[in-house]
C-alpha cells in the first residue's frame, strides 16, 4: 500500500514513521512503521495504515479544556484502593468520551481513511508515547477496536481510544511505573484488518518465556482473531521453533502442543466482533501447518535481529490470501531482563493430592489459601498471599493480582494475560486448567507447582519445597564430567542452563507415556482393533497425516527438544525400557503384552527389539531417532541400548540399528550400551566390540547381582549399590572401558543417593556421573572436597 498523504501535525502514514517517532506516535505505531520501512523487503509483512499523533491528542484535550478536569479527578488518587480507582477511572473515561472531536482532527482522519483501499475494515489500536519501551511494557493497558467499518466509526473509535488512556489498569500501571499522567499522550493507529477471522492468529516470543533460553521462538495459535489468545479466552496450540535450524534451513519445529481452541473471534456484520464455536474437526487439527509455522518464525527472527533484542510479536494469518502478517512487535520486557534465570531451582519434596493441572508459567512453587473468584468484583476481597483461582483474567485485574502468591485459571495459554502478569510479578501460574474453579474449594490450602515441567499442578495442602541456588562460578574443579538424567522435555531448556556436560540418560519412556500415550503395536495394527478403540486413537492422532506419523513425530519432538536445549553437548538417548506391565498401560496395550510374573527380568530392553512381534514397533523409535539426527541435524544425539543379556543380542541389535539407518560411526553416531546385567561386566571386552562405551545402570546391576527385586518393599532396606559384589563388577567395567579408551559413565540412582559412592567411582576413574537434577550441586560440592 503506498504512503498516505496526511496532515503532518495531526495524522501521519505508518509508512512515514520509525522508532525515532515514539514521542510522536507512541511505541506501537513507531514499531509498525519501523518494520514497514526496514523489514518489508526482507519478507516481513505488515499491514499499512495511518496514525493520529500525540499532538492531535493534546489538541483534543486543549480545545476541550480537559486538563483542569483531569487534574481535579486525579488529585489524591490511591491506585491501590480498588473502589477509588474504579470510580476515578469511570469518571475520567466519561469525560473524554463526551468531549467533541475537533473538526480539524475529524477532517484529517476522514481524509486519511478515504485513501485506504475500498473503505476497508480496520483495527484502531491505542499507542501511548511511553509504551513498548525496553524498560516498561504498557502492552494491554489501553484498548483496541477491531473490525471498525467506515469513517464515522473510525472517528468514534479514536475518541474511545483516547478515553482508554484512563482505564483503571492504565492509571494503576502508570502510577506503579512512575510515569506522570500528563507526560503520556496517546496516538491511535488505524491499521488494515487481516482477515484472520477466517484464518488464525496468536502471539510469538523470540525467547522461551519460562526458562529464558534464547535459541527458541515460541508461538501460540488459535482460529479467528488473536484477541482470544491475548485475552486467554481459549487454550491455543503451542509451537516451539529452534533458531539455529531455522537459520540453517533445517526443519526447526521441535515441539507442538495441540490446544482445544473451542472458540474463535470473528467479524460481526456491520462492524465489531463476536465469539463463535470452532467445529470439532478444526479443534482436532493444528491451526498452522509446519510450513506456516516456519514462515512465521522466520519473520520473527528477522524482527529480533533488526531490533537486537528478544521480541513479543502479535501475528495473524489472512484466511483470504493465506499470508501471515505481523500486527505488532514490541520488546519482551520480563524474561529477558531477569539476571537469575537458571540459577534458582525449586524442588517439591512432598505434596498432597493433585487437584488440577494446566500450562505451567514460570518454574516456581508457592502455596497459600485458595481465593476462588467468580469475577473481578469478588477478587477485590482477596488478601495478600492468597492463591488467586478464577476463570480468566484481563488487564483490569492487574492491581489485584499483585496480592496473590500464585495464579490459577480455567482458561488461557502461555501468552494470555494471567501468564504475562505472572511472569512480570515473578509468580507461579497454572493456566488453562479447565476445571480449577470447580476442583478447588474457597479457602482450601493449596500448593501451586510449576517446577515439574510444562504442566503445572495444583496440590491439596501446603507442601514442602526447597529452593536451590546455583552459582556456577563458585563450584570447585573436579576430575569427572557431571551430566543429567532427564526424562521430561518440558524441563530441558531450564536445566540446560546448569553447568553440566550434557545429558547422560534421556529416558524416552516419559515421552512415549506422556506425549504419545498409545502402544506402538496398536498404532501399527490399528485396523484390527475394536471400533471404539480405533476411534479414540484416530482422534488423538487427528492433527497428523497418519497414526504412524503421529507416533514418530511426537517421539522425535520430545528427543529433539532435549537435544536442542543442550546442543552441542552430547545427549545420550536410551531407547525404550518399558516392561510388559508398563507397556500394557498404554492405550491399546493390553492386547499386545504378555502377562509375566516378574516383568523386571522378562520381555524388556534389547531382547524386545529383536523379537519378531516387536521389531516393527522398535522401527518407529529408530525412525524418530533418524529424523532427529539426519533430518533435523541434531547430531549431538547418541543412542544407548538397555538390558543387553548376551553377546548374540548385542550383535543382533547393532545389526538391526544399521538396517534402520542408524549405523555406528556413520555421521559420528555413537552407540552406548547400558551395563546393568552382570554378564555385561564379566564380558566387558567382548561387549565393547559392538559399542562405543558403557553407562552403568546401578539399579538393575544391584538387583541382578544380589538377586533382589528392586521394587520389593520387603527387600528395600538391604538394597544397596555400594555392596562389594556390585562395586567389583562396576570396577571391572570401568577398567575395561579405560583400557580401550571408550566412554564410561554411570546413570543409575546410586551416585545421586550416595555421595560416598560418587567419590568411590571418581577414584576408580569413571568418566562421567549422570545425576538427577536435584542432586547435581550437592554431589559436585562433595566431590570437590576429595
């Protein structure tokens, strides 16, 4: 769209402004103009339009002599007094809405609107001259008006935008941030609407908003206009994109979460918007295709590179032309300014019954009495330290949310208002629970935990937790590599900031159980299952090309999330080690698993992979690993095989991997084996002919050496990895690996539970200790005292 000829003092084309014009048109409009001028040729698509100037707003006040009346209403205001704030805000907004728009300004607006193509639908957005600064985000403090049709409606919307400078939340926010009300003016941006009412829209951040990991772009998406995502009216889809792959042209999507997307905001005939239900078939699909996700992410990356800092971006996909447009871009002002990211880790020691769960915001834990509020009026009675539980919040709740120790909502995703405010205030929040207000009683003591991965949980009662502070610079030098045992990809980006050498054990059972939930044999034999079970599986897989593709993609996403978080450090991925009783719990699993008296020493590990009735299932795992290493280029992934009993099994499983395109040594692929059966240590030299090293599994090695079922409560007092027989086998395995110059580590529970065992292993020459995250620092300090 060509620049609009406008009155330079009152109205200006977005094509003619940039970041230097923030005092003139506010942060939002200046940023739009900056992107139009500087990034359009690079591929960033921004709808054009025009903006009224700060001078126009001040003329509106001057010609109506509003300043004295505003001062009188603001005198002595205590913004922390909810009732006083509400009364003052209402009076101020009424004052501005009833003031006539000066003819000279009305004429300038009409002239600029007439130059837009075809009297279009527009969005009228408020842009304050102090907003969207790196030091303070005024996002959401003023109003936006969508699907505004016709010149008269635009004039009215701009006057309403002026009045929104005095919403309750904007008044309170300016007072908290120390901004003089008279020093903040308002520019109204008039921007061509993107027809996302028939497409999709959402929010993107060029940083992981939970961990602060800066190599990610996180995207939320829902159908219709993006206000449903911003306001938290829906649980949107979430996508995570890995920047290094995006820049190098490799597939970059490392994680997808399908939201329920039950509502969409669409145009209302004659102007404005209305909410409507999303058809079930659309709810089961992703709102964006992979190609669209990466197209959007590339635009976001260009914007971040231009501004030189993490960005908070609103976007929309036009349902008519299929193009993705950037609607707003402002500096991310919360996570990127925190200096202690990755240095504090919260650990839940014990907890009561789980009451509800949803999306985790932050990585903290907090507890207190639940204050269940039906609306903002009820929330006004909340006391400092209460856990706020409600359906949804909007910016009007801001002053009240400061009293909360944690926030829990029925609706919303990670980009909703409750999530944004929680990050800004440093509070844990669990959003999108669906049933929080029903599951939690008013006054009930609860604990809100966001320290257990992507899912946040609310527990009954006041739970015990601890906070571990990490100062990497003060840790002693030790003669061994410390690595992590990691199961949950949702914690990968947070834990990757720990000063470890990589992941010594990535358990994919968690990914299969929590991200897939379907038995692989049921996937492969879907047509033979009962109709209700078939339907259940097909619905779960509906967003993917086929159930088989669902299984491979979800598994690859879980693995690639961990690999991306720790790259270029090694990530040793152990292939599945479910026992038959555990596999049977997966959807469709009962019909494919044997009934075993002692599954701990039954159909598991390598023996399962080479069995004719499971070989194809293992092929799905191989396909996922191949996709991560070859297609996505995450070559830091190494493969570890569990529970190898015999040399014949070793040979057969290595040949099987090679036939699946995972040949040892090709493209730097390392194969590690678990040393957890006594035969592994006794014949260490022979087993190492097939593998690049050992990782000692001390739990199973102890179980099989001492003949003790590790799951038996009766035998638990005698179960000890430090038994001389167990240590003799571990010493033998370590010595052989060292003699051959191969990798030797341990990933069992022993070193995490027993610092003295960790010290003994160090003395034996162990190469790495792979520990549970909550024991890394204690073990590190203990080893430093040797």
